[in-house]
C-alpha cells in the first residue's frame, strides 16, 4: 500500500511539472502553427503562472527541466555545422538542468510570498547571458500587458486568490489593472522606402567557397531589383556577403558604386586590429559606415565563462577559433535624414540595443536563421521582436535569411 502511494506521488509531481512546462511554452508552439488567439493565450498563460505558484517543489524542478527543453531545443540544430551533433543531447540536458535548478529555487523557502518574489526576480535575470526565456513573453499575444508591472499584478492577484478563504473574487481586481485592450502606438512609416528581399540560402552552402561567387552575385541582383523598383534603401541579411568585406576591395567598389543610386545595408564580417566583428555595412553615396555587433550570442559568438574555460573550449571544440569582438554601444544609420538603429540578430532581442534611443523610432534588424531551421527558433525570435517593438515603441524591420521577413509595429 505504501509503495503504491509513493508511486502515485512520484507520478503526480511529474505530471504537474509536465503540464506546467507545456502551458509555459504553449503560446510559442501555437504561434508556430499560426494559432494566435488572444483569449486562448490569456487563459493558458494565466494557468501557467498559477501552477508555478502552487505545484510542489519537486514538480518545479520537472517544470524547469522540461521548459528548458521546450524553449531551448533549437540551439542543438546549429551544432551540426561545427561537427558537434554528438554533443547536442549533452548540451540541451545541461541547459535544461540549469533551468530546473532555477525553478527549484523558486521554492527554496516554500512560502507563497517567497515564490512570488523569486518568480518576479527571474524576469530580471538572464542565465549565462541568455535572455530568451521571459515569463512576460507568454502574454505577448494575449489580453495581459507585457510590462513587468502587469506581470507583478498577475502574481499579486494569484496571491489573493490562493490565500483568501472567502471572497476570492477580490483577487481578480489586480489582474484588471494588468489588462491591455489598446491597439498600440501609431508610428508613421520612415521617409525611406525599403526593399527587403526574402533570402533562403541553406547554411551548409553559405560558407562554401565554390558557392560564394553565386551567393554574392545573387545579392547584387537583389540590389539591382531595388534600384529598378525606385526604392531608397535595400537591406540584405546578416552575413549576406560571406567574406571580410572591408578586406575585399572588389566588392567594396561595386557596392560603393551602386550606393550612388540607392542606400545599401548588408551584413558581413569586419576585421580591425586582429579583432573579428559581426557587422552591418551601410553604403550611401559612395561612403561606408560600419556598425559592429554590440551583444554577442552566448556560446555561439562568445563563451560567457572565465578566460581559461573559453580558451579550452575554443581549442577542443572550435579548432582554436577566437570569440568575436563587440562594440561598446549601438550604432544609428542616417537614411534620408532619419536615424535608424542597427541591430544584428540576437541583439535585437536584448534591452541593451535599445539604450539611448532618443528620438529614434525605427530599427533595422538583420538575421541569419538558417543556423536553426527547421526549429522553433524563428518563431521565438518573432515573438521576442514583437515584445521589444511594443516595449520600446520602435518599428522594427527584420530582414532574415532562412525564415520570414517581417515588420513589427508598436
């Protein structure tokens, strides 16, 4: 009898953790299948937060581990391009265990007030510099506002709903102040008309030397189409030119010549003082301005560990390659007299790239999602860009290789 109860108890906390993880990730996977109903996401999101507050400590560990799998499994897709596919299960397990521990710490002192404070504190925390698991994000396509204040009000509501023995209906009042029923802020279109070609170059081809010339000529064809369409600006994705562009005189001259007819923004590598940068190049009237990436991808472009471990990992797994370098501050391009903030892939989904915006209302973000397709990554990135566009009141033009180009308005 005792063994039967223990088995039931074990299954019970695993089931609760599993359901919680599914609810926390539901908005993302529904969006993947183009199912974006605000009422559905509102209900599922609120249920997810409620369960985080009431399930047992052991169930939180399970919820954290499975959430790590559901939110971060896409990271393993890129490992095939480093011949590290065999490490993918270990990598995802390691990341998932980090989130399992974090969720378990939500109930380190197993009282409701402590759990509320710990969960809210997590919204300010980015494990290993990676901030894509955001609890506020689960409400991005719902009737709940995405601000931290609104999220805290949701937690307060559940405190009263759980604690009050009578008149639990009172607990709903804080949630009413967390609702967002508005239509957002209207920002008119920029002065420049923008051409955003849709690229779908497979990652295994992008850096093949035999394919490089074809790829670069395709870029020039897209620029020609933009000129023919009388556009003011053409934007090509991250590393559209698979070369150190500032060391390639022939390509630079061609791009400078074409920039007499149209502004060009394109991604490519940039080398300076033996430092390698992931960069955006802006060509206009024969002049060049380079924007170096500010926020690097953890474990992709930099390893967020002490130097000893960084050198060891790069030597063992990346043939001694060095991490990318980064700029200290974001760059704005001036196009038709208007400031447009530059962002390269991951950094477009971080707060740092939105620092010191001033009167800047527009952002051009370039990405190469071919690293991670097919996976949930483009969908998660899409939802994050929607989140940041709304949070900072900035219209984001996202030009991507490997997934859909989009425009995000606040």
